[in-house]
C-alpha cells in the first residue's frame, strides 16, 4: 500500500525540485516615469539570504495547527530543529514514506531536542493546508514533531531564506545556528536512498546536545 502511495505521488510531482512555496514579497514601488519616458522594468523581488551559520537564529512567533503559539526564543537553552516541509514535494515524500523523518524526529526528541516543522506554503500553492486539514495530514503521515507551525504568508520562510523542502536548520542551546541545509548527503527523491545516507541533522543535534559544533555546518539544500 505504501509503495503504491509513493508511486502515485511521485508520478504526479515535478522532479525538477520543490521550492518553498512562500507568498512572494512585494517588490519596491518605483516612482512614476517622467512624461514621455519609457516605463522602467519592475525591480525583481530580492532573494532571501539564509540565516548565517553561528549567527543568532532569527526569532519568530508562529501558531501551530492546534492553535498553540510558539516563540523560538522560548526554547533558549535547548537544541531546536527547524524543518521546512511540503507534503506535495517528492523529496519530502521520500523521507516520510520511508519513515526516515518520523524516526529522526522521535529519536532526537527523546535525546532532548525540540523539533518544529514549518509549512510556508501560501494558500493555493502546493503543500498548503488549513489548520483542520493539517491535523488530519499530520496524523496520516505519522509526524513526530513537537509542533507543525503555519507560516502561510511566508514571512518566517523568507526570514530564514528557506528555499526548498525539506530545508533544515539546527539551532544550538545559545540560540546560534549550528547547521543549515540538506537533511543528508543523498539529494534524490528515492526512498531507497535513505539507507546508508549521512544524516547532517542528526550529527548537528548530537553535537549541540554535547555542547559542541558539528563537523559539517552547512550543506546545499535539496528539494
């Protein structure tokens, strides 16, 4: 049954990748052109810059699908995983259909980490769900995160420069960014590739819990 579900989703998805489906930031408004002059080209929206490694992780406040409010700074003193997610993306499907993401969530939370999944998909875009729909989807996927946070306007996604799903960030006990980027070193949508992959998130969390820094601080995100 799981194999058929994976095949159906992968067959319907675009394998070129899954950009984080955030609502676009409005470009700056240009002044009107002088009389008789050609209208200038509109300025493109600026590309978000990812939160720098070692710098303080930008604070934010979001509400989860249960209606509870979460502020990142409230978790100061603990290691926090931020997982940008989109269940319409084949790369996210890879990690949930294989049980890899849920197993990682459960394992790292048992060691003392906090796991916050964030959905920055805008209404009408791939991966967007209402709070009521999210409750059902999370149960169906067997999610083990502490919370799934709703960022429908994409403000927090832009704040962190989250460009793909899954795009992972690990925040240390001191509030600094310990790691950002891919979940592992196998940038494919194939569930079979989970086995044997080097999991950068696990390494970063375990290093942070021990009071250190991971060997790999950054890896190109895929999705």
